[in-house]
């Protein structure tokens, strides 16, 4: 009877999962096929690894690859690190907690491209920040902060956009921890830090991993923040993919497909690595 109920539950998932799996398989299959010479818009279709050899031999590609990986890792870790203590603070309702929670979630309603333009206007040469610093006498003349070479602006935008997202994921698991569990740990002599390390962190590990993975994937493939506020000396993988496709009329789609496949691999293995490191860190803290 239990097996039949489980089978029925899985069958109910088919209408929702089938279109998702079908479209994902189509997109991934198309990208992989183009990267090895099929669906060639400028010649005959034939199996070839020349596009992979050409792309992986470029130093610029690897600079772009590791740049996107670095932005994704930093954005995911900082977003979760900022969202987690706020979620712990708002675990129990108190007067004004709903208003604070709503304010934290507000950036979700703002499109990333709009946020990027607002941020650029804020830090531009004649923007609000420079004007305020000059009037306060902290600087003699405006300084250039837009499109900084270290991508600090991109990371700030990623954090601003992803902290509410991480908060939504984490707050549910934090509030699901019963007071009786924490009271039992307190009665056994566990202090506040010990309860955090040995009770709260292990029970919220899955939500932390989910937040890290989703933010990592989104930040690795971001285009809007990079295009508006990113550094001018290097592209993200999404920018590089578009530039390769537009500059190379003969085999641009094939070379762009190689970058797309590498971006998918970065998202896959990078998210697994981030989640694994997080799990290992929590296990070490719990000892």
C-alpha cells in the first residue's frame, strides 16, 4: 500500500516535471551539439572538436572563466552570511518584525537591470555619493568609482539582489526549529554559541546549501549587472559568449556554445563544491 501511494505521488509530479525536463534537455542538447560542430549555421554539419580546442587555448577565456567563478563564489557566500543572522534575529515575531521582513524582501520586486542603473547613478562621477563626499569636505574633487576593475560594484549589486532571496530560503528552516529543541539543549548546558553550532546550523544546513547553490548559479551567469556596472577590462562569461557570437560570423554560434557548456559545467561543479565545503565546515564546527 505504501509503495502504491509513493508511486501515485511520483505520477502526480509528471505533468509539472515533464515540460521542465524536456525543455532543459533540448537546450542542453542543442548547446552541446553546436559546440561539437552540429547545427552549424555557416557550413556542413560534422563532428569536430576544433571549437573546443580553439576556445580552451585562449588565455582570455580562462580569465573570463575564473572571473565569473570568483564573482559567483564571493556573491553567494556574502549573501548567505548576511542573510543568515538576520533570519535568526527574525525567527521569533516581535513588534515591527513584519515591516523589517518586508523591507528585506523589497529588492526582489526591483529588476536587476533597474537596480544596476540606479547603482551606477549613485556612484557615477557626478552622482549622489561623490557630490555628498565633496560637500562634506571628505574629498577635494569627485573620484571615479563606476566600472571599477575589481568588480566591487558587481558584488555589491549581487548581494543587494540575493540577500532577500537567501533570506526567504533560510527563514523557513530557521522558524521550523522548535523552542523545545533549543530549550533541551540549554538545559543540557549548551550556551548560545554551542546551540548555534550543534543545533541550529545542522538543522538549517539544507536551506543554506540551497541558497548557496541558487545564488552561485545566478551570479555565474549574470549579464545585466556586468554590462552596466562591471569592469571594462574583463567580461563575464555571458558577456564573452555574446561578444564571440557577434564578432565571428562564420563559427560564432559554435564557439559561443562552447562557452555556454563551460558555463553550465561551472554552475554544476561549482555549486556542488560550494555546498560540499559548507557541509564540511558545519561538520567540523559541530565537533
